[in-house]
C-alpha cells in the first residue's frame, strides 16, 4: 500500500478459495470428454446454431457423420450439404424454408451421405433437427441438430430382409418341388408298375411284350433323368459338383450332344448342325457342356412338332468368344415367360414331361463356365437359346470323339 504522497506503507494479501470453481470446470471438462468419447463410440453428432447467420458450434462426430472434416466452417456445411444425396438434400432445404416461414419446428429423416473417397456409395445417417428459439425479428432462429450413423443398422436390416425373402423363396420352392415331384414321379412310376404287371401275364403276346417293354424303358429313363436333375441342381448349388476344366474342341462337344439326342427328335422334325469353319477351342468341362447342350436340344424337341432344330456356333466379332445357339421352329416362349424361364420348376406347359429344372441347370453350368446363357428375344419363329463362352482358335488341339 502507498499513501497519497507515494510512500510505501505495507502489503495487503487477498486469498480466494477457487476449489469449487476449479472442480466445476474440471467436471465440465470431464463431462465434455466423456460425451465426446460416447459420441465417437456411438457415432452420434451434435450441433447448435443460428439458422439465419449459420453461426454456432458442432462436435467432431457431427461433421464426420455429414462426410466433412471438423476444420471446415459450420456455415460451409449447413444449407450446402454437398456430401448429401441430392434427393435427401432437397428434403432438408424444404424443411429450412418452412422453419423460416414459421410452419415447421422439427425434422426427422434418414439421409444418404457420400462415403469418403467414393462416387456412388452411401452411408446412412439419421438426422433429427428441432427449433429451440424462433425470434426472426431479433435475427435469431436457433436450431439443435443431432445426427447418428445408422449404416451398420441399415446393412443388418438389408441382410435380415434378404434372409427373410430367401427363406420365403425356399419355402415356395419347397412347395413347388413337392407338387411337381409328386406328379412327375407318380406318372412314370404308375406306367412302370402297370405295364410290368401286364408284361408277366401269360396271355400277353410277343408284340405286346415289346411295346410294354418300350413303355417301361421310356418311363424309367424319365425317372432317371428327373432324379439326376434334382441331384445335379442340389450339388451345383452347394458347390459339391466338381468341374473338370480342360481345353476341348467345340465341334466334337457339339457332335456328341447331337448324337445323344438324335433318337428323341420327333418324326417330321429335322435336326441340323451349323458349325463354324474354324477349330474353336473352349476351356470347359466337356461332360457339363454336353449336358447343357443336350438339355437345350431336348427342350427344343419337346416343343417342336414340325420344322427344324438347329445347333450352331460362330465366333463373335472380337474372336475371343463363341456364340452357341440352339434354334427351333416350335411353339416359342411368350415374352412374359422369358424373364422367368430359367427359374426352378418353371414350365411352359404343365402337360409336357419334366419338372422344370433343365433350364435352371443349364444356367448354373453356364455360370460355372464363366459364360452367359440367355434367350434371343428377337427371334420369333420359335425359340432360340444362346450360350456365350470364351474361346481360342487352335488347330493343334484335337479331342477324338467318343463312341456313342
């Protein structure tokens, strides 16, 4: 202390106990750190600002949820949202317009936010906004926004929906399988049992015996094909069916498939072959490729009563792929059926033999051979199935035909 003349008189010491204040500050800091930790773990963001001036504050996770870095000004995010999907962004803009007009006070929606470094991949963020003060005459429209990342939740939801749909599909397929199998097995089995009984009758003459034997043999073949189709489909879907991939001369594969179905071609129908004039080699399982072609040819024979069934192949313009086609002049496939014809148990005609698995198996084989199988919808004189496979031109590879 000094007197009025500036002479030193002594000291005055003042002590203030700041314990409570420091404790309060520390508690606030601990709470903020704890809240930020929880926010980061739960991916919950928080922001508070004046909608008119775009001034306010937001925590780090809020920026992160919006696809932004925390060093960007808040005014460059709110009302801009350049990382948000355009459709969702417009919903937010519409809400802000209604807020300023005094028509809305809260907003809740799920928004798509562009993933970092991506161009068309999105995170899902739930955005909740509420107006806490509305005084536009004083230049203040205060809003509080909370957002949280629900991408994992949406992905889990999508997986559950997919699993549910798959289970429902499997249930429908099971019912369809049982319905089709009961019919397709009962019909040839009844024929086998019935004609076997007639075959042993002492009054049956030789011609009748031959006819009955032929009927029994044909129905036995039908049942065997049916069982093989079911087993093949099951093994291919579970990945248990082994594919022996080697180089094969396509000409020989096609010739063997033709020979295997020649006896099934109806009278009045001509079976023709139009191969390319070059030694085309495909990298495939010879047995499965023949099975695919045989199924397509047999299918064509079911629905062609007159005219022609043609198997052909030719190089694509790039000379790296070959187009194999089975064309018939039969009943054709309606446009509305072409989208589902490769589904399991899908049949064009319930009165035709078969359980509706042949084309499904063909598609699975084509996929395992890294090829594509489809219907040529531009062909209208019957049906044409097209198989595209990778190939090479190599005259040094030759597969001798197997005796059929």
